[in-house]
C-alpha cells in the first residue's frame, strides 16, 4: 500500500528497472511459431490456438462507407480480466500489477489482478500458472461485485469478448512481486497519467463506477454537483431507461451490416510487402510482427503479429447539463466486429488523420472536440489500447462539456444519457463498447483534488 | 370492448365463421414458389426472401448429446410484434386481432396488434399494407412502454429475433374488422384457454408484466401474497441481480457450442421421402409443406414449408417460496440457434416423448413436473407455438409449486429467481428464451378469479 501517489511512482519506476524487456519488429514471414496459410494468406499459430489474422469483407455497413475489406484478428475464446478488491482499515483497495505488454509504448503499464486469455490460464503456452486466478474461477470464495462479458475493439477484433470481473475478498492475500494495492482514489489520480492504466484495467473499472459516488474536480462552476446528480439513481434523466432501450433496439433492428471472413491475401485495398500488411493509402493500421524477450513473463520469449494504428485516435464524450444533471452524448454505433453489430459508443471515436477536413465520412462533432476551449475540457489524457495485440495504439481520451445551448434534439443514432444509466447498461454486458467503458471509468473515478475523501471511502451496495 | 369474457367468446366464434380458410398438406417438392436447391437440397423461396430451410451441424453443445445435425429455419431479418395500448375510462386495453396462421390447430388465434415480418411490412408479398404499423415504426407518436429484440424457438430457428414492442397511445384508433380491445384482466382469463392467445402475443405481454402488479388466484394458502412479493421491487430475492448476472456470465463464458450451416440433403439422421423430411427415429419434428387458401389474409393464397413437432412439449417452471417470496427455478440453457448460445429458460422444456424414462438425456426435473399433485399446479394450459412456421406445435405450459423442503442449492446451470428479476432481464432482450417469456406472461397475468379488480387498473410507472 502506498501512503500517496508519489510513493506509487517510485515503486513503479523500480519495476521498470527490475526487468530487461526487449521488443523488436520482425517481418511477418519470419515470425517464430507463426505461418502464412498457403491458400488464404491468413496468419495462424502453429498450435492452431491463440488467435489468427484473417480477411473480413463488410457490406451494407450503414456507415458513410458502405462496403470495405480489411484484416481482422479472430480470437474465438473468452479470457478473464479480473480485479481483486479488499478493504484495509475500511478503505477498499484494488490489486493491480505492473505488467509488460509488447505493444505498449512504455512496455509496462498497470494491469488488472488477472489478465488471462483462455490459452493463458489453460497453459497452452506451457507457461507458468496465472497468479490469483483461483479468485476468479468457480468454485470461488469471494463476493462478486461485477461480472459481465464485454466486447473489445470491434474495428480490429471479430466477436472478441472478455469476461470482466470484480471480486471482493476478506482473505489474506500475499502480494507477489510486481503487484500492489491501490485505493480507488489513487487509481483516479493514476488514470490522469498518460499511458499508465491499461485498457484491461479501465474496462473492468467501468463495472465499479456504480459502486462509488464520483467526486469530480473541486470547482466553483457546479460541475461536481452535476456529475454527482448524474450518478445518483434519483437523478432525473432526460430520457427514461425504457426510452433509451427503445432507441437502442430501433438502431439494432435497422442494422444491415453483413460480415464474411475471406482470405487475407485477397483483401482489397491492402497489400503485403516489406514484412508487413499495410493499407494502400496509408490509413487505418498496419499488420506487423514483433519478437519479445521478457524474462518476467509466463514464457521468456515469443513472437506474434500485431495491429499498429497509423495515427492517434480521439475518443470523446460531449457532456452537457440538463436541469443540473450531467448528460453524456452517446452514439449507437455500427461496430464492425461486435457480436450484435451495434453498441453504444462515445460521441466521437476515430483516427482524425483518416478523415481530412471536409472529407466525406469525417465524423460528426469531431471538430467540436478538437476546437474545445480549455475551460470546457474536464479531462484530457492519452491512453493506450490493449498492448497484447495492438502496437503503440494510443488515443486521446477527453470529456468536453458544452453549454446548455447545445441541442437536446440530436441525430437519431445519438442520445443524451446519464452516468447512472450507463452504469446500468454496463452491468448487462455488450451494451457499451470498450472505448465508452474507458471513458466511463475516467468519469467515475475523476480525482477529487481539493476536497478531502469521505471518511470511510466504502463502496455502496451494488444495486441489487 | 367486451363487458365480459363470454362476450369476447361470442365475437371470436363469429370471426371463426366469418372467413373460410383451408390448409392442406402438400409434398415439399410441389410447393408453389419454393424450390429445392440442386446442390444443397436446401428449401428456398424463388424470391430469395422470406426464409429458408437449411442444414445445421452442431458440435460441442455441452448437452447430454454433444454433436448432432438437423434441419433449421434461417430467417435473417427482424420482424415487429407490437401491441397498442390505450386507456378507456382509466383502464388500459390492448388491441389484439383474431388472426389465421396455417400452423394453428384451430387456425385462428389471438395475435398482437401488429405481427409482421420485414417481408410483410416492406410488402415483398405484394400484399396489403399492415394495419396499425404506423404506431410502431419511427417516427411515431405514442409512448413506448417496452421495446426489445427477443429470440424465438432456438431449437428450430437460427438466430431469429423479433422486435417486441408495447406502445401506449391517446389517439382515436379505428377498430378494423377482426380486431378488438381487451383489458389485461380479460387477457389473463383468455391466457388460461387452450390454443387461444398465440405465442407472439405472449412474448410481447412478457414485457408488460413489470407494469402491473400480479393478482394470482384467490386462495387461502398465501400464494397470491408470495407472487405479489416476488413482483415488488422491494421483495427480497435469494440472489442479488449482481449474483445472477455473474451466474449467467459464468455459463455463457463456458459455452463451447459451435454451429455450422451445411447442405440440408447431407444432414445425418434425417431423410427425405413421401414429400417430407423426417427424423430417422421418429423424434423431434418433421419438415412438411402446406398450401393455404385464406381470403382474409394479405395474400389470398400461398404455400410454405413448416416444422411439425412429433409430440407435445412440456414447458414448466418449478416455483417455491423463500421467506414468503415466490421464486422460479430458471435454467441457463444451451439454445442451439440463439445468437449468444445461452439464454435463461424454464426449469423444464422438452418433448417428453423424445426421452423415454431412464434414457440418457432425459431432462432433470421433468418427472417432478409430470408427477405433480393437483394442489401444486398453479396453472396448466396447452398453448401453440408460432403458427406461421410451426405446424400443430403445442406445449403444456405449467407452473408447479414445490414446498419449502425443495433444495435451494441446485445444479450450476439453475438458479432461483424472482418475478421482478425476470422482468428486469426481459427489458434488456436476449436474456429469457421465448418459452420462459410465455410462462412469465402467464404468471404475470394470472386471473384474479374472486377478488374484485383494483378500481383504476392503471399501469404503474415503467421502472425508469
């Protein structure tokens, strides 16, 4: 446990020094353990397990671009992302770990207690046992606070979901090397640091937002009060949950997106060369190979293909107050790889470099985010996507509050939603996409920089 | 509107006489407008629309029988099942219709206000416009009370879902020929009549259970009070919703079921002959063809393939009181054709004739239902499945209350759940299967035979 955040940073710096990792780019055709299928060009592991990179043909997307083809990661198994929570002196703490992932720009970030693919925990690697796994697989002893199957980056994964779990325990928990206990308040501070709290931790934390009233930065403009009202079950939403579920059903019922796996070598608009597969116009992402030497990992070294975005993303909610209650502008979004094709996403989610100004397909409202005044920006941090599959994939996560002249009538695929309503949707899984869940965790754990913490810091009851 | 249920029955008898329908069995290879694809043997419509009958290969089902092949109905579009509600003198009424469906044993049953496939309402038939459809498609004027995408019979349909909607209106609504207004109390009475309220009406009504306190038969054993406590948001459940969602996630995360479409002519264990496709051991169902002459329908005559079960089904919840609150024993069930493979179903759902006593695969707890004492049976009615696709598909729907010596610890794929918890799951769609939704409607609208109705009979607020 750390008395303050600077003590954490000292510990974390030691962790960085403790082990020598080396990640090098390797041509795809020279990846140890991986091969290119002769007929399809698909990238597959020799074990037939882990994941593969295949081609996807998308038609009738309902987006500005109706039809396209692209490489996609296929990983048809559910992993576990789990955070163990324990109270010390009445204050709940989360057990997180400093973990290396080859795609991280800084290699090591803060991961959940357990971050394991099924291959991991059934030891297809032949690696070491996953520590603390026994708290997350049945029969287990702790109290479940959250447990839902959630989608991951649907632009890059086909039907990938992970089980997101938060388990509370009263047992004595040995703290293994590389692990640490952090309070929610400390995590709130660390979420403001670029590239520190990884995507897996953020998505699990979105399940904890319902359990703890948000603080919000102390300011005299009423933002903290509007945020608190947005979290309260009694806070009056613009639309009832019945209306929002109907809005979501309407968009889902109209979805026409059709997906078909196809040979990777035949994907139009993409070409293999120089040991990578790249988009012909330099947009979106590149498929590349890396080799890893990592003495602290389950396996001391390995190679793998990864997706490397060509540019930084922007992931933003617009927020506005409605009768004193903060509302977020949620988008019912066609999600290429998501099981049910439509999920709720942020107001804006894109790589702006892919959409030159005034180009067709440039997302609505992107410019409102990019031109926001400093006083409108409630947070603004660059965070990494999953470093186990994505190489230096970074996005700017931001919350932009617009004033009450912003229209409440919005295009049919958008809706103004309270924080409480989002936490209700998160519980049921497959409603919020991973980008929206990251933003929700950032909103729910905004640091309370000036006001002292409530004396107990306890979690509230989990809503039934 | 009807002063009492007998007035309804007189009206309904006139409807039966009003139009002359004729349904005849026709060999599959002589179905007008349908053909057998030469390579696959699949049954398809010449328009390429509506639905098709194909082969399905199932592996790693996680059921007693791990792998099998079967014919399946493929209909990759969402229809609308909608009920229009309006208050007259403060009492909500539902607009239902007496509608012919060729698979109904009695041809005509009570359907929702709108029961339309996408082909219907976009008029692929070239038929008449669907009446009242304007109340269900955007932009619409009424108030939405319920709106969710729900699965249908997953043993016979691949990934079939319909949009279930309840819309309240204050407008003047002309009552077209064949339509009628019924109160929820009258519908409760009619749900007790064999083969009268059709499946589409029942699944939509499951979305209304949250809106109106159940009555339950007046009896001196406290059943009505236990049912009312089970419906109340304040009624204390055995498991919190967080625990139930975790239980459901656990079963989903462990699902291994794999499905692959295959040529219908190659499906093992099934054979074509005598103009039908039948199971070699006489189990499950038969694929047969029918021709219909129906002057009152959108199209005056047509032909189509249907699935005809070989025997009657049993669809039952076991119920028991826990501290005075009625709980239902729900099963997290592998659903062959369901989008996400696992849904919550009744305690027992099968065709008992397919499972001789002591045969492996005979469902757990079936015998508890079949041998229940009369005083344990809270309702018992034979109802039809969707008469547009299924021919004389009938099941016994029953609620069996077991005493408090029945174990609260149950096999891992079962859980005791309150009515309120089920109504919460129903709102989010794809949680309860269609059989469980029918039972929920029956439970929620149990007639209150002796106690007078509450003066207003109004719907309560829809839960946010």
